[in-house]
């Protein structure tokens, strides 16, 4: 149906015929009762069903002016413009009735009302037996001249507006009818129904529907454009038999509502549910024809008119209710939404004496003023005889809509959530009141960070502000116990904008103080003794009394417990180091211009070192190890494309100098006292050997130490060492070649022994190729040319077929397996057929030289 529009007929269409019945109801010929019988013009192809456009329950609108003349007699005139009563309606015609005041609306100079009782029907082109001849459109009370003393001559001008909107009309565009999901042989269906479940008719409505004809649409430019919206949408899910649905969900939306008093300039469209006290009208107009009493009667008189249009269409489309039914049609759950909008939201309208205004939601108002002066002159146009000024003041107010309350009915009980305290910048809610089924009332309040840190506020207030308006600083939940709000839980988040950053090559971790970017620092929770009876904290907090020193980012009470803290970020706000409630750290080391994760470890970033030989800085220093000695790089790699290569006895490959603090809690130095693990892979050019004298030399604080663990995989050997770092100690670690011949080194790491480290290796296109686990053994990933995963290999240590370990190179004995062994391979389906890759190799070769891509640029800029 249509909400605002009505079909209307006018003179230019020439579709109607009229017949009049006039009676004197005053007894002195001062007031007449006029009945107008209207039908479709004979011979017209348009099949007008008047019962679709009129009913007797409300008035229609008729603008009718005309004159009937007979030469031998005086003119009879009619001129009305008002609502008229509908006394009868059928498919072929309608009868209207109104009272007319003689001399004003009905002018019968000869007092002969019977003159209107002329045989036949009046229409613009009607002529029958020369009784009545049409002379065109009536205008300005100019009666036509009759051609003879006994023939009738008339003219007519009309506009008729229907009082009813046809129902069940088709149109409105596409809509979803059914969705089907097929899983093997089973098809699941979701069907959508747009019928009003209580009337059986379509629930669709539009502001007005465009037609090939004429319609009356008041305030058309201020209304939503044509487009069908549905009040009810019912979604049913079913299996193969769609009649046996498994569940049904019915959505009811706020939509337009038909306006019946459409001819009233102060038109008003009610909200969907008139019992919803907090929901204002959808549209209304206020018209003042004598604004502030400006109208006057003097020669320079003013006619002042003020029109205020109120548009509350933000409510349209919002969900009013959601109902869930089981397969037996039984209601399982119902959710109702209650909104606040219109003048109620601005405080201009009270609800049961309560002011529910939320001024921070705001309105948009436009006002237009105009003054026109109309001059009337004498017939010669030489002098002004009258002046009239027309003052027009019009305004349009657009209102916001706010979800105020959600009610949920399920299992015979009701719970609700009510929202309030609108944020002045975001329009979101800061306060939520939840009422449980047993009557318990819980209140949750949130405080934005910009209220605690002014520099995080809106740029409207200061161009230097960060405009971080959605970040939260404080949250508290209370329970109303015996009329008093008691704290159930509270948490807060601190923020700061003074951070230290590392250089992209990690050579100077703390030297580069970055810009003042606000980032999350620490999180606290309130922890106190519990009231044994009600379960709340014995202490009471509130949004205004939080026992925290925000200027110092430190608690004023020991009951605030720090649960986490981010101690380092990179320039792109990715957390690099986080400390938990127990003081334990977790760190991330980034590579490739901070675009990828190179390593993760559950220790401090300053106490963890890793170097996969893939990245160097512009000074040829190790990208991850942060040292200043880097030997030649070689394309024989344990993982990735590169390794470090030494060629002479005593040549240093890895070097590290740092220091430790006084205790585990002393974070002023890079290391904390304790046990640390050193791990790396090496590949001698002479092959693996069991001779310990040929192992690389590891020097810790001037002393050579021996490996605690050794793992051979293919032609590579993993060595693990453990060192004890003392209190307040300078720490020096060096790894050197021992003996002659070239040696390749790869995948170095040093970190606290109780922590675990995982490192990641990427190819020149950015694909992940290796993951080195906590034991420094690797998993390799191989891709096809399209970037699809082709095979996965697991690295295993060298062993005989019976599983016994060996300490020699597998190439010397065919019964020995080790290195990267195929774990799984993949096939892919493309448009109905399976594409199988070439059979992947069983063992991935990492002993030969790698193929360096021609477009690969060494360094940390790939």
C-alpha cells in the first residue's frame, strides 16, 4: 500500500461525469445540501474501480467550481474547496455530500435550486438533445452565454482526491524468495515470506507509487522516495520438504504507516505502535497562517505564514521485534526493541512526565525565510492602489533515532537492557542497565580515554589532539543491592604517547624515540575482598571515583592489579613486547622492513636473539643478531636462501656483547640473571664428523664451552649450548671457526633456557618457506608457480632404518635417512577435474647451493 499518496482526478484528464442533487436544508434558502454523483465518463477505456479508492469511513476532498446558465434566467454557480462526506461507493461510481452556504459556496441568484436537477450527466464534452452544452473549463466565475432561452449551458472545473489507497497492488522490485544450500544429496532451504501474518495480506508499503497518471502527494519533496519496505519478514528453514520447516524467525520492522487525514496541512504520520511511549511520530507538519500576529489589514498589510516540517524517518527500517518459533509453531523467544527519537529525544516532549532527552544525539535543522511584496495598481497602471507583503518562514528538522531498550522474553521470564548516557562525539552509549529475570539490576558504565587524556580528544577542540574518541579508559559493573550500587567488577586501560622504538635493522633498540602516538599501555582489574552474602566487592567504585592517578598512569590503591602491559611497539602500532600478570614477557621480532614476523619468543625482546642469515642492514651487520661482525654470506642454506660462511681458522661468525641486571626484576639491562641457551646449525665443507676437536668454538666470557646437545640432519649439524649469566655481569659470546676449510652457519638463536623460540623464513615473494620450532628443527613449505601450497616437509635427525641415531653424513650410507622428509602433498580441483602436481621429491635437498632469484636484492628491503 501507499502511505502518503492518493489518486486524484482533475479537469484536464476529462475522465469523470457529474450529476447534482440540491436541497434547501435551511428553510430560507441560505444553506443547501448538495449531493454529487460521480461516475467514469462513458466510453472511457480506463477501468476505474471506485471501491478501490473510496470508502464511507472517512472524508474525500473535492475542489469544484462551475456555472450553469440559461439565457432566459440567471446564472447558478458553485465554488467549493473542502473535505466532503462519502455517503455511497460502488465499483462504478461514488456519491459525495456536503453542505453549501448560499452566497459563499453556492450562489443561486434566482433562488431556483431545481435548476441543478437537470437531466443527464455533466462533463466537459457532453451534449445531448441540446439540453446542456459544455463551454469549457470554468474559470473566474465567468458563466458561459446560453445559445437560446431554453437550452442549458455549463462549464466545470474540478479536482477530486480519493480517500483510500488500493491494497495488494503488485510492484516494488526484486526481493529474496528462497536460498538453497546443497550438501551432498541433501538440500537445505531458507524461505522468506513478506505477508502480514495477522491479515494474510502483503506487509509492503511505500511512501507513494509512481503511476502513469496524477497523484496527490503532500510534502512530496520531503518524503522518502518510492521504494517498498516490508513490515514483516518471516524466515523459515527446512530440509528437502519445505513444508516441514525446522524453525521460523519472524522479523517486524518499523515502516511507514498510511496517513488518512491527508488533506490536513498539519499532516501527521503516527509511529507503528502507538503504545510505544518513547517513539515519536514519523512525520508531522505545523502550519501557522498568522505567524506571531503579523497579519494586518492596513494598506501595507503583511500575510505571515510559518511552516515547520519534522522528519523522523531515521526510525524506518529498524527492527521492532524478533520472534522465534519451533516446528510446531510455538513461540520460543521474543525480542522487542524500544527506541527514542523525535521531540522526545530532544526534550521537547515528555513521556509520562519524564524527560528522556539525550541532547548528544543531536538534530539537523534548516530554516528558510523569504519576503515578497505584491503591488496592485489602478487600471491604467499609473499608481499603486494596494500593497501586500508575503512573509514565509519554513523549517525542516531531521531527528536521530536511539535504541533505548531491548526486552527478551524466553521460558516465561523477561530480561531487559536499557541504554543511556550518549557520548557527545560518537553517539554511542556509555551506560547500560540490565534487569534479570529475578529482578536484579546490573549497571555497566564506560569512560572514554579522551576524558582522562585530553590530548586524545577531538580535533575540533584542538588541531593537535589525536581524535581517538572510541578508545576506552575505565569500565565498571555494579549491582543494585538494597537500593545501593555495589561493585561487581571494574577494569581500566592506561594509554601513553612516549614510546621508544628500534631501528629497522635492530642495531639500536632504544635510541630512536618516535613521535607522540597514543597507544594502549597497561590493563588493570579491581581485586578486593568479597561480600559473602551478595558476591560483590566490599569496596565501592564509580566512574567519578576510581582510585587511580591518571596523570601519573599509576593506581592510587593497591587493589588495582596490573594484568598485562605492552612495553614495546613498532612504528605501525604492532605490539613487540608484552608482560603478563606474573611478570613474564612475550616478544615478537619483525623482519623485512617490519612487514613480517621473524621470530616469537616468551621472553624479553632485549634478552632474545635470532639470525637466519637472510637479512643484513646497509652496513652489512646482522639484521636480527644486532652485532657488528658479519662474515661472507653463501647460498648453501639450512633454511631460506642464505647462510654465513667462514673460510679460515678462528674467523668469527657470531658475536654478542651485552650485560645483565642485579635480579630477575631488574629490567635496566638487556639480560636478567639465569640460564641461557645458544643454538645454531653448521655445515663443514669436509662433511659431518664425530671428532669434537673440529666443532666450532663457542667462547663465553673468554672461556671455551662444549655443546650439551647435538643433532645431525642430512649434511647439517645442530649444536646446543647452555650458559649461566650471573648478577650484574658483562656478557660476551663469540662463535668462531675451528680448523681449516669452509664452514656454513645458519639459524642462530640465543634466549633464556626456560623460554621457547619459533623463527620464520620467507622467500623473495614473501611466502613462508620454513618454520623453525622450539628445538630449532624446521618444517619446510613448497609452493607451485601460482603460489598454491604443494608439499610440506618435516626435518628429522639422521638415523638408520631401525631408528638408531648416527653421527655421519647420510650420503655415505644408503641405509641412513635424515633431513627434510616429505610429510604431505596436495592435489587441487579446477573446474571438475583434479590437477595433480609432479610427484614431489621424498627428501628436500638443503645440502646443495640454493638458486637465488634474479630479482632478489639482498638486505632487509626485499
